[in-house]
């Protein structure tokens, strides 16, 4: 099946710094990628939807200036957490979909654990 | 709004025990329903799905039936194995939407 990778799998950064998380579709072209955030013992919450070559669409309550999303190619989307604070510590998961499949056929990455100290 | 509520864990079972993980949903229309599984260190994998009422999704011995009258999609397996230890997520997506709505996940541990 289709494979989506994320890098890094874990990252620890200091408060005030920025960190970039990569999401790659390894064997298909993903015109649409999704970024989710998961708090401990809570659901995955959709943060934003990114389409290749255009600006991301953010969900209500998500700060677009804090969570910068770039989908510059058909196989790569990046999420940059700018000026990170401890409350940004979370598990971030991406998913990817190619245009030829149904909306629910999304493939998920393994997630990135971000810890801000 | 649309949402999914699933049984809280963690759940610990002995090998060959019967498994049920409850999932109910709230939706304004007619969603498609899913169970995803996440093994340690891996991404979410689709376990099974049902796209309309009374459909039964099945895979690897797991089953779930889309019950519109009770707005439920409970996951069952007759005899669990140690290799089934994972976190299970119930989810829905509307036919006209892109967004998945996930439950909180249920951690299952199967002991020999």
C-alpha cells in the first residue's frame, strides 16, 4: 500500500525556537496533505489542509502564523512550528491523498512527537 | 457538529478472548465509518470501513456493522492475538468532505 513518512519521529526543542516537520508520500503523488494534532488521550484534530502549489487552509482556532505549512511539491509538505512554547508539545500526524482516489482514502504518517522545554 | 465517541481504554485481554470496542457517532448527514489501527511506531492503518447503513466491514478477523438506528460502529473480534495489541481509532468522514473526525483511540493490550 501507499507509504507516508514523517521526519523527525521525535524532536525536543527549546522554547522560542522553531522546528520543521516533514511529511513525504513515498510512492505516490499527493496533491492534498492534511496535518493533524493529537493531545494525550484526545482525538486527532485536523489543523490544516494543504494543496500542492497553493496556500494551506487552516481550521478554526489554528494560528496560521504559528503553524506554517508549505506544500511545495507533490510528495512533500512541511509544518513549521514557529517560536515554539511548551503548550505546542504534542503529537503531529500528517496524511496524504492523491487526486485519483476517494476522499476517505488517505494514508497516514507515523507521527512526530514534539516536546518543547 | 460531526463527532465520534469511542470507549475509553486501556483494554487488557488474554489471548483468544472476545473483543468489543464501542463507537458511536454524531453526524448531520450520512457519513462513511472507519476503524484505524496504530501499531507502536507506525502510522494509522485502515482496518475496515463501511460506507452505508447496514454495511459490515471486516478485515483480519475484525468486524464492525454500520448501525444507523443506534448511530454505532462497534468493533469486534472473536479471538484476539498478542499481535493485535495496538491503539484503535474509530472515525467518520462525510461524503462531501475531506476531513476525518476521530475518536480518542482505545489502547488494546493482549497478554499471552
